[in-house]
């Protein structure tokens, strides 16, 4: 009797970049996969957990460079599931945080393919934490926003305008190409002096961070040469970064206001 594979899709969150920030459940899913379709932001080191003979294919997308279109990825998921069986779609961060996971799940279920999701650690949470910047702090703020910088058509998200009016910490993903415009929006809402941190390659050995304020962050980032992938953090909590606290203490000492 001819063997027919059982088609199944597991969306797996690969975490923010550091391969050690992966869940045990994600490792088990990778190890059981017949095919792994992985993104640009998923660490290639995670492929070491794959079973011998498993097929690993890069399908990554980054700003300005797409290995495959989303429709091509969807088609590849379906073809691979029916041909080989268990497909793991390895996505950076968490699949359900700006990961287009819903589109892939809907494509699979329309074709009768079983689905499961393994959550991952989102860069929106992990990257600030890796730099010891809290997203919330008693007495500083009571909430945080996580938003994308651009909508499907490439325009700035209307949520940026709403977030700029809030006292919340604002974490903006996929927005480096719009940084200048985003800073202008915050400035329009009286936030010129609000601290901003931009962190590139968060949690990785080549991580870089630039800290400034709304009024100067674009120029600081340009000078430092930071590019994608990076996240933008806007809010008073940026002042709690150890380097910023140290600078504040030093300033107080110089002014002889330290007691």
C-alpha cells in the first residue's frame, strides 16, 4: 500500500533572534517536522534541531527583499504538507504579532490541512528587556502600545497618531523607513523631548542601540548607520536604561544637587 503523509502545519515562533530564546515546545515541533520553511528573522541555528532528512527552505522576507511572495509561501505550505506531511513554518518573534500567520492558517484549513500554533517571544517584549528597558514601570506609565510603522499600502499606521497622544510606552516594529515621519508625528503632539531608543539586531551579538529624543533620534540613527531589523521605543521608560540613569546621576553631581 502506498504511504500517504498526514498533512499538518505548525506555526512556530522562533523568538527575537537569540537562538536560546526558543521554547521547548518549539524545539519539539522543529524536531518532528518533515519540512521547515523559515523566515529571515529566525536564527538558522534553530535548524540544528531538525530531524535528519528534514527539508529546510528559506522563505524570508525583509524590507525591500522578498525571497518569495506571501502567496508563493502559502502555496508552498500546501504542496509541502500534502507531499511530505508535517510542515513547520518557523517565523521570527511570535507568529501572531505582525507575522501574517492568520493568512497561512486560513490557506491550510481551506485545503483540509491540520494546524497548530506554538507561541514565541516577541521582539517587542524581549528586545527592550535585553537592554534593561522596562515597558511599564510604576509611577512612570501604566500601559504600552505595540504597533507596526506602516499599513498594507505602505502608509504610516493611523495608530501612530493615537499612540503619540498617550502617556504609554510605544513600541514600533518594522518602521525604520518611516522613522523621520514618525518622529514628526510625536513632535506635533508635544513630545519633542520624549526619550527614544532604537535597537537594531536585538538580542544578537551584533546588537546596536541609539538613544535620543523625538527631536533628534532620526539624526542620531542616521549618524550611527542603524538599519533594519530594528525596533523603536518611545517613552519615559527609556530613561531607565542603565546608561541613561548613570548620565542623570552624573548630571546631578555636576550641579551639586546630589545628596
